[in-house]
C-alpha cells in the first residue's frame, strides 16, 4: 500500500511551483481571487520577500502542495494520505473531504491568526529522544516552553516564550549528542500559547462541511485515522497541540503502508528513515 505525504510550513522556497501554474490556470486564477494577491508571483519570484512570512508562506505551500497532488493522484492511486501540520489541509483535499477553494480560505485565515501570535519561537532538537527533551524542560523549570513537533525518534522541536526558549536551548544543547537549531518562525506554534488563535479558527471551522473521505487520512494531531466528525476540532487543536508525526507514521506502517511519496521536497521522507519500525 502507498501513502502520499504533504509537508507544512518550512518547505517554502522561491521558485517552487514554477512549472505548475501554467498547467492549472483556472485553479491559479481562483487562488488569486481568494487571496487578493498573485500566488504565482509570490512563489516564483517573491519580489517582496514574503515567503519567510507565515501570513504568506502557508497559503503558498498549501497551494503548491495541492497542484503537485493533482498530478500525482492522476498517475497513481493512494491508499492513505497524511500531512504534517499545515499539510493536513492538503490531505483532506486529496481525500475529498474539502474542496480546494474552501481549504485555501481556511489556510489563509489560519495563517493570519497564527501570524498575530508573536513573542515566541521554535527550535529543532536533534540527537535526543523526546523523553530526554521533556525531562530537560521539567528540570530546568521552564513552564512556557513545550515539545511542539515529534518528527522522528531523535528529531523533535521545542517552542514557546522566546526568552525561556533561549534558556531551554542552552540546557538541552549541553546534553551529550544534542544539537539545537533555532527555526525562522515568528510564533510558538503547536503550544498552548496558541490557544487564543485556535479558538478563533474554531469559529471559522464551525461552518465547514467535511465530506466522507474516499481515502483515509491519518491525523498529525492524534496519529490515528481521522474521523470527518472530528475534523473541525482537530484542525483547531492543531494550532496548540504537538505534531505527532512519529505516531502517524507508526499507524500508517501498522496499516500495511510500505511505499511513501512526498510532494514539494523530501523533508518528511527524511524523517521516515529516522523512525524505527515498531
């Protein structure tokens, strides 16, 4: 069985999707109308250097992911879809739970709400299992720093208050084998500090209809197959809950998935090689 994976924010780069927009003129025109700016100009040329801005990066990544998925799903049938954080919106579109326009509107709103939460940051922690990271945070006494992404067995992300994050990075970086790398994001994503934004997004999601999927989607919030009745709640929780990518991959493998394809880079494919069979 095969699964198509969708990465989230962080894979954006100038030039992405350059060969796609001309192949999907109607979808591109609709995206421009929804967003109020040119998606092709942003992705291909980024003249105002906005791809580093959450407000613009999320719609850009989502839309390029979606066009790439159109190509891949026309060539191959997939048994599962899964997305990392923002990429979960792509998984829902690919599975028929949301249409492209509705999902893009939600992503645009999500990006705006997340961009409003400032004063925090994120850092990648490499070389340590998550239990060691959590113990270090507890022992250091940092109540506003949290594990945000569980990407692989020894690849995690912490996020939170910027001042406390600096202390956490120093403490964790002193552990044998650890490497802490600051990430270029503006907020404490996937932590309880994002709950006010999550509740505002929840109000937007309340009016959305999620259709029954033709292909199962594995949630990056729970690591389990997503029930359409829970979709709105999970997408809201996604802003403050950690990304359970290891659990999601474990669920997919247990279901019999042996082949993984990824759109828009190889970020998630690299994580796969660092998640042990369970």
